C-alpha cells in the first residue's frame, strides 16, 4: 500500500495544520501494514516572516518520505498567497507524476489543498480521504472585497462540490460544520475528529499544581495569529486602556492585521500591551506558565460561529483561566467542556469587561478535558478511520 499525504503546513512550522498533520503521520506509521509506505508532501516553514526554523527539503526512512516544497517569498495578501499555493501545487503534481498511490489523504484549511488532493486522487485512480478544517466558501465574503467575493463564491462553491463529492470519506474538524456540509452533501460519509492537546501540553497538565495568584497587576496572554479572523485590533486597544490599572497584555504572534493593531494601540495611547514575535513551542509554554489569564477571540463573523480553534485546546490544558470572545458553537463548546472560562461576544469591550469578574484567578487541572481531547488518542482513531479505506488495498 502506498499512501500520499498532502498538507500545506508541517512541523517545524508554527500552525494548527502543522501540529495536526505531524501527529496524524505518527499515528498512521504505527498502523502501516508490512511493506506499506507513506509520502508526505508539504512546504518548508513559511507561515510567519518573523519566525524561521530550518528543516530539510527531504527526510526519508524505510516507511516514509517527507518532501518540503520551497515557496517563493511573498506577502500575506491574496495575490501572494495564491502564487505561493500554485507553486506548492506544481511541486505536488511534479512529485506525484512518476509515483503511484492507492490512497490520498489531504488536510485542508482553505479548500485548495483538499481540491489538489482530489485532483491527484483522480489522476491516480486512488481512494481519497479529506480532513476539512474550515468552511472556506462561507468565509470568502469576509476576507475578499464585496465585488470579488460576489464573482468568486459561485466558482469556489462548484470547486467545493467537486472536491467533497470526489472523496470516499470526509472528516470535519468541528461539529459546528455539520449542518453546512451534511445538508449540501447528504450522500457523503462524514466523521468528526477534532483538534486536540499535544503531548507536551498533556504532560504539563498532569504535572501542574493548582496555585492562587497574587493581587499584583495580572498578565493576560494571547498567542496566535493576528489577522482579520481574530479581530484583535478591534478590541485589545480599548479593552487594555479601560483595564490598565488591573491588567498587562502580552500578545505573541504575527499576521495581516498586526500593523492595524499597532496603529490602534498608538492612537489610544495604550502602554500596558506588549507585542512579541512568534516563538518556538518551548518558549511559548514558558509564556503560558508565566501568564495569569489566557485570552482568545474569533472575529464577529458568522463563519467563525462553527469552528473550535485549535489554540483553545492547549489553552485549556494549561489550567489557566480563559477569557474568550466567541459566539455560536465555540461558545457552546467552552461552556460545556471548559471550567473557569468567561465567554463574551466578539469585539464587545463592555461585555468582555463585564464577564471578567466571572474568572477565578487560579491555576487548576482540567483532567477530564485533557483525557477526552488528548491529540494522540484522537489521531489514533482518525488513523484507524483512514486505514479502513485501505483495508482492501494491496
């Protein structure tokens, strides 16, 4: 059996897709029958221009080969991202042209990697398993200018239909996606393996001790992307200013709206917010441990009412109080699954300030959550689901 796995991100890149795919590959390798082989085609680390980490273009062993495509330097705009993806697609098609696969697995946050996987599977007459991490078509009206979105959405809707119907099975990373996909594709088989907690956070959760914070100014930490999808520029400057006597904010990351955030902070004259570049996971864990409260937000768009961010799982594992601006399914998920978390409507400064008092400023173990959402367990089950498609393949 020959398996091809496509992912636009892979460790050591800093990305939810990177961490998810790396864990999935480990689970797949443990289940490979004798003589089977996995090829992974991905990219060299590129997500943040302010973070770089060396990685070989090719890693090979007896049962796996990882090939990383070098992308051209580009900006984070739509044109630059499109050129980078087409470079990746060209690399994938060139690599697979002389190889034969029985099963293609594609994990995709923006549909295009899934569509590329569908194309390769069709060329190879192979079975196809898709891991869908976002509803790209539904997001377009928020990330594209109105006129362009009006033109592009029908085209990408057709591409989505071709991609999803080509698959033998589709995994959806969030139960919040269920209504969108099952209504449109009632004949498709869907599974639901969510994001989860990586081993380093599971180990920390097991060893951590509950503690109470002092009455000094508290440190609120955000770590992750700073794009339109998070909308930090729409809430942090005013919120930080209003709570300047009580809180210090540390924001770690990068993204398309970081400059807008910097401008808004300057306009408000905020002096209790520190902006930091992305860091390696070991440094990030230390930052989590030093924080008093973990902050997150998804912008006030309908499409973000269906997805549970991967960042939330590692936040919860750290045992810190969580202050979250989310609505819809992620808000329901937090209320049902995570203790000591305060939820407010996205971009609502007054709402955020009002629910802050609901938090207890202590570190506590969330053992039930950690056990339920350990990534290694979720990926084992997902790997079994993938391998079930290959059980009759040579």
